[in-house]
C-alpha cells in the first residue's frame, strides 16, 4: 500500500508507542495525588513540559497544556481568548482558509454576539496582509491564522501578521500549527497561543498540545478539578503526554532533512504532472513541500480517490467543508480556481515515512488512472 494521506494522519513511530505502553505500565499514577507515586508522576509531567520548551526553543515563554488534539486546543484557545476579551474587544479576525476546528468555533462565537471579520485571501491562497491591516482596530480581541494550510500546503505570513499586531496589544493572536510542525521552521514571535496534534507527526491519535504565552488571557472552557492551570480540568493522561514529547523531538530534529527530501519529491511530481494535459497543480510554488493539491478538470475528486485506491494508493479529495457554495472547497474557491477543477481536486500528502519507492509507485498508479480518465478531462 502506498500511503499519501499524511496530512490526514500519520503512522505512529514505534518508540512513541513503546513510551506510551511503558509509562502506562510503570507510571500510571495521578500527578495530582499527594503520595510519593503521584509526586513522581508530577515531576515527570513537569519535565515533559520543560522538554517541549527546550525542543521548540521557547525559552520558557509559554505554558504547555496537553490536550487530546488540535480540535480541543483550538476550541480552548479561541473560546478562551474571545470570552476573556469580550467586555472590551468583541471583534474577531479569521479567514476561510482555516480548518473547521477553527471556523466552526467562529460560527459558534458569532451566535454569541461576537463580530466576525473575514480577511481576504490572495490568488496564492495566502492572507491578504493589506486587507488584514485595514481590518485591524482597537475593538479586535482575537486574530486567528493557521501556519500552513491543510488543503494546499500554503505557508501563511505569520511573522508579518505578528508585526502588524504589535500596534494592537489587546488582540490575542492564535496560530494553528498542525500542518507546520516538523515540516517548516515555526515562528513564535508575537504569538499568544499555538495548537498541535500529535498524530500529524507520527505521534498518537488523542494527543495534542496548546502553547499559551499568558494563561491569564484565557477563560477556561472545560471546568472541573482545575488541573492544568485551571484551563483543562480532567485527570492528566501522563503516558500520552510523555509520548507526544518523543514524537515532537523526532519531528523537530529531522525537520531539515525531511524538508529537503520532500522538496525534491514535490518538485519531481510537479514536473511529472506537467506532461499530462488536463492536470494542474493547485498548490502554489511557495507551499510547504509535504502537501500537493492537484486538479483534474472534468473528473470528480471522489472518482479519482477511488481509482487510486484500486491501485493501492491512498490519498484524499478536497471537496469537504463548504457552507455557502454547496460542496466546493472554500480554500480553493478563495484562490479563484475554477469550479470544475475544484471538483476534480485531490490532495497528495507526504510525511516522515514516505519513501522514494512510494513516489515511484505513485507515478505508475497515476499513469494507469490517467489512461482511464483522460477522455473525460478538459484540456
Ligand atoms: N487544524 C488543521 C490545520 C488540521 O489539518 C487538523 C486535522 N485535520 C486539525 C486542526 C484538527 O486536528 P485533530 O483532528 O487532530 O483534532
């Protein structure tokens, strides 16, 4: 099987699994228990947080909250910051580029009276910085933007947004870095909170992180025993928290090598697609290399995914998530891509375990699928 759906999830690394099992066997204690075993667990938890600070070079500027994934991290940060600022700054800036775990939170906040402002997107699938600056004012309490888009791989201008935000200290800046970690260098300057999901970098499902610059800027959205700074109540899942540190360490340490490898394959595939009329790469050249979105004008994405699946190649469509315009993908629409090409778009996503053999196998499968579909394509 050739697995090219790494933006959806990745294969857990063996030592991440081993760590999870080992900590469960030997240190299953509750870090909030007052006895010696509990204290030992608490020490390990604090060590894990210190290690994350070290791995990401954060210089202890962030508190680390372990969550069950980025959906929870995004909910916690966005609602937490919005509620915190509501009395004096109830405008929120977002764009259609965001993942549903951000956009649906936004729609919910809108029903609670927050004022949403959608920032324009350029043809390259990036935040329009001029428009962003024009939307900023002292009533904005929250700005959210992903680091790397999950549909196209486009890298967003986080650093530039943070610079603009320097003039607006009331605005909390949240960054969803799910598709960026381990793939490109991250920007932290001027960022108030950041989300990660372990299973996107060879960790486990049910494992996430929220980095928060100032926990007092977030209202809790999960209430209970007060664990984890009063923001994320519930018994701490030490085995899962220790295991994500392992995955994070690998992701960060291998980032440069992986980036080089993936860039080479990305460019190779772009050249390869050039020889097939009717097939066009939707991902801009400046995208992160692990995601390649490709449009087949005239064929449906679902049909393509099935055809590749029959060839034992696993990849995904990009037809999900649209409210206003039926089933068309909002991210690709915002880039001005034609509706028929959007309908025939697929996402190829590579990761740390992708091999040269996978790329070769994909090309062979592509040729077979193209032969099958070529009469239908608009060239
Ligand atoms: N943000 C982005 C950009 C994502 O790609 C995903 C996963 N598809 C999420 C958030 C949500 O992560 P999870 O499903 O692990 O909660």
